[in-house]
């Protein structure tokens, strides 16, 4: 028992150092590329734009409600509060975020038996760069991984604290309310569904409700308006219920449309698998793996929120701001990814089915408009196939190819972000 404990602790620190080193190397590569004129920008205090400015506004001025303009009300409190307490610079809070992410990544990897190559593959997922900048993604990643750890260890206090803090970190924390309900039901025998429901209410829903209530109350103290967050989100950020208008679009166009389409495909596939798990539980009384259920549920909620509560600015069709960030930059995606690249063996029929499902999603982005659009989205199909090939342990080359492609896109998207020339997501 003692040997296993030290082995796990050693594995945790090895993974932590790997993630930390990767982030340092990532910045080092940016510097090398910049000096070699391969990229146009290096980060400094002036080119960390977009939501960084809103978070900094909360840090410096608190919540300010502007009746006739957008305001920092749309951003949750925990990350800017940590930034304010630590008195860190933009680079300093970025470094702290790297530590947060490295810790969360280490907790996550501890759930699975994966090698260094797989960890590096996970670190090169393009959206991981959001953990290296002054955004709340790294903190959300750490708290989400801690929540999953609490679920796995059945630790009441870990679940309560992590869910409470999650609800103060990002609005997407509420995605976990229905996801954890599905997990509570599907991961227990059908006959005791009422016990599972009661357990859900006291163990999972209550800390989420309390955390959300604290945030709403705090904003009321600052502005004098109850639920001002919802008002600002609807009035100035375009987040109100509406049926999606196809084809889907992104503010940055082709630069991010491909990864937004991959996020929609992931949510669509999560929906299908949630139905499969629900049928197995309802008709066969088969208990489902809890972490997989809550992960699929979270990805499904991200899909529904984006396609049903997003604006139609500019194109008169539904834009998808944040869809790939909400879908890929969290531990739930990695649980989903691990299952479908390590626990499933694929046949040619599976590849054919995925090809058909993927092209249904690509149609919703207008792949039918031109042959070049179709070829553009075929690149996504190839990426999905490469991930499916990871299930074949006899093949080494898919990992190498994916790491190279991922890293290229990670650098490209990071450069988009710090250039302030095109909306990054």
C-alpha cells in the first residue's frame, strides 16, 4: 500500500513537470519562431487582448454595470479575485495559470494508465494554449479535475468544495448540474433511482446552487441589480435563446471554422453515446462508468448552449463563439477522448459510420456550397480517423502525425490571439 502511494505521488509530479516543461517550451518556441521571422508576434503586456481586458477590469475596478454598453459583468469572480489577491502582472498570472493547469492535468492523467507519448499528444491539443494566458480556463481545468477525483474517490468534501468553486469560476460550471444528474442515475442500478436522485441533490446540485447564488448575490451588491449577469449576456453578448440558423459560422472564418466544426461533431457524438448509455441502463439495467457519463453530459451541454444561445451577428446565421474552447479545454473532453481511443477497437464499418456522421455535421457548416468547402472539411474527417487509429497499439505513426499537426495549430491559434487581428474563438 505504501509503495503504491509513493508510486502514484511520483507519477503525479512527473506529469506535473511534463506539463510545466511543455508550457515553458511552448513559449520558448514562440520566441525562436519570432526571432526567425516565422511568426509575427511575441506576447507582451499590450497584445494580451480580448477577454484579458475584461478580467483585468474586474481586478482593477470591480464589477461595473454600464447601462448602454457591454461591461465586465459577464465574467465570473473567482479568477479575477485570485489575480487581485496575488497582485501578479499579466505574465505572472499566466505563469500561475500554467501551474493550475499542470496540477489539473496531473490529477486527470492519474485516472488512466497512459504513457508519455499520449500525455504529450494531450498537451498539444490546440486549445491548451488557453491555459497559458490570463483566462479562467486553467483554474476551471484544475477544479473540474478535482471534482472528477472526488467522484472517483467518493470524497464528499472534495466534491463539495470543488463544485462550489467551479460555480464561481465560469458560467459553464452550470453544465455540470444536468450532467451529474445523468451520472448519478446511470452509474447506479435502476432499482434505486430514487436514492440516486436524493444523493445527487445533496452531493452535487446543492454546492452548484450555493456557488451560483453567491455569485448572483455578489454582483447584486456591486450593481444593485439581481441577475444582472443574464441581462448583460443577453443584451450585449447576444446569448439568448433562439433556434439555430444554418449554416453555422465563426467570427474568424476559416481560421477557426474547422475546429468549431470538430467541437460540434464531438458534442453530437456525445449526444449519441448518451442515448446509447441511457438505453443500456433503462432496458438492460447496465450500470455505466460515472466519469464517462458526466463527461459526455458536459460535452452535450456545451453543444446545446452554443447552438441555442449564440448570436447571429454579421452573417445572419448562428455564430459559435467559444464552442471549441468550451468543448476541448476541460478534463471532460479528455475522459471522452481516452475512452474512444483506448477502450474501443474499430472496424471498417465504424470508420464508415463516423464518416457519414461527420459529413452530416460538416453539412451544417455549408460543406455543400462548394467542392473546396467539402475538401476543407475532409481535413477534419482525416483528423478524426487519425484519433481512431490510436486504438491500434501496433501503430506508432498516428501519434507522431497528430502531435505535429496539433502543435502547428496550437501555435497558429496562439498567434491569432496575441495579434488581436481576428476574433480567436
